[in-house]
C-alpha cells in the first residue's frame, strides 16, 4: 500500500527528472556533512520559503537588466529606463503589476562603487516615489513625495560593504543589503493626456556612478559575471541552483546565519560542503518534496494573509529587514502576493478573490458591483485605485476598452448615485453605455482585485493600522 509520502515522492521524482537526467549521480556522501534522507526535505522546505523572494527577484533582474532578448529587457545595470506609459496585459515579468503610475527602473550594480540617484523638483500635487529594494526584497529606503518631499536632490546608494566619505551635496545615503539592487520609480499620471508631463518629470531622473557624479575617473571596475539563464520552467527544476548563485551577492545578516548554515548542508550558498547537483537521487527526491511542501505553505499563507474585512484581505506585508525580523514565510508571501510592493506608510493594498458572501469572484458566472457610501472613498494623501487581474495568473487582462483599473483621478468623469455614493460595475461584458464610465472590465473567469491606497492617511478615517483601521473597504456584491 502506498503511503502519502510514497505518492508525494513519485510526484517529486517526476518534477526533478529533467534536472537529473543529463547528469551522473554522485556517490552517496557519508559523514557529518551529508544532511540525511529526511533532514534534506526539512532543509529544502525551509530553504524554499526563505529563498523564494530571492529567486523571484533574480528572475526579474535577469529579464529586465541582463537578457536583452527576454522581451521584457529595460536597460543594462546602472542605466535608467523610463516607461512613458502604464503597464498593460502585455507586461508579464512581474505579477500583480501596478498600472497607475508610469514606472522608471534602474538595476544597480554596487560592487565597484556607489550610485547617485538625482531627482528634479516635482509639482507637490503630483505624487512620486523611488523605492529602493535589495536582492532579499527588503525595501531599505524611499525618495519621494512622502519620504523626502518634492524638492530636487541627490541621493547615494551604497553596497553592503562600502566604506567611504559622503560627498557634499548628497542629501542622504541608503545602504543596500546586497550587491545588486533595484530602484523602482512611480510617477503619478493624472489622465491619458498627462503622459507628456510625466515624460518631462522622468527626463529629470538622473543616474550616475559616484565617480561620474564627482567628475573623477573610475578607478575600479566590477568583474564580469556569467549570469545563469532563468525562466519559469528552469525555476521548477533548478530552484536551489539559482538560490545558490544569488546568495554570493548577499552577505548574511545575523538573523539568517542559521538558515544559511542549513542550506550549506544540502549544497546551497557560500560555505557549502558539496554541490547541490551532486546530491544523491534519494536526497534530490526529498528536496523535491520539501519544495512542494514549502510552496503549499506559501500558497496557503497568501490566501489567508492579513485580516479579512468585508471579504478583503488587509495586511502590511512589505518592508525592510527589521520589519520581517527573520519571518521568512512573511517575506515569501509578500513576494508572491506582489513582489516589489510598498511599505504600509507608502501604500496599502487591500485585495480580494471573493465577494461579501465569501464566494469566489468569477466573471464567467456573475456580474458584481462595488459601492462606496457617500463620503467614504479610500482615505489617502495621494490617490487610490482599484485594479483588475486574471485570477489565475495575477496579470492584467486584455479588454475592449483597454481599462485595467479605476482610480481617483477618474472620478470627475464617473457617475455618482443620487445619494452621493459611487457604484463601480465589475463584470466581463459592458453594463451599458450609460454605466461604462464606472465599468471595470473583468476576465471571463476567476477575478483577482487589488486596491492601492498611495500615501494612506494616518488620521481617522484611515486604513491603518492594517486590518484595524477606522476605514473599511466595502464588500463586493454579486448582482441579483
């Protein structure tokens, strides 16, 4: 009789066959360094949860800054790429993408020297932010409307081991926890006719090495790196090989030293005693089981993240290293729910897959409405939006009116009810010409909805603290 474990092992074997078929199996290792048959599963499970955000980040970095043929390539390291448009269904590198704010990106290689990010003076009425996120997916700093104001300024980003003087004129120094890091710029777009103004703001974003900023010759160069190709299929079979590669650029922080030591026992990361690919077939099967269980735990945690309020899940997942404090599951959930999400102070993200009755949202079966009572729109200092995603892929959906969200800048063109309330129509087909201004097109299948509250108010009414705030998002109602 097959036990559940036997069945899982057969599934794991199928999953890893591709990674083992072309390599000779090593002799079973003996001695204290070998993790052991059952221990390998436990290490792999914990290591998968720990490593998921790191590998996800590497995959995006590879598509955006390394692989010029990826179809998603933006710019080489230390060069900014401005996107003078919002994300659409054609953008697939990042799950749950923001379609509110045209993005700018710069992937920074901090190995040789710091990078200076310069921002222009920006109209205080136009929200913008520059989020600094390292290879661990820690948000280690912000520049922008909330964090530093709307004035022009020069800011320096340094690597984990950098030691040097701060030049005059630098307003603030931000230290990345890893040698590669990304700066994600969000610049508010008021309406489609505003794109030209956004481009002017983006043209004012400057990125340069410290030596260029100081008008001095660069004296040290960074060594060339052979970055391993990564895609969705390779991640399934080579996950720990990608994690192994990425960890060399990430000096261990105190709260992760034990996890790093455990990973080294299955051949992952600096300090490893043998290569992961040299594990025995038995251990590889156990690693496959561990990954499967780790993914199950992340999926379960994403589904139950935060606190449920009227069918919406409200949480404050993303943050810096201190925010996570070694809670690797919390970090993995933040990445899977929407990698590169903002800190709670910068933006809150109520999300839902269900209506107010707890029934799964499905555009092929029902039409829905979302009604904000009079005077109870989301309370923000900047702006708010509601974005529609495919419930299976968490990507934006193609639709006949090219509308992926509704947001507060659109309010003047929307129709309010006689009592001052605002009703949005969430459905696959048009609700009729008289209601199309308030229509958020839905997929012909499962629905995933995300609110974004940029620079949420802290005074009542407020969505903060997460799940406990005085403002609560209204429930999605299924049409009768």
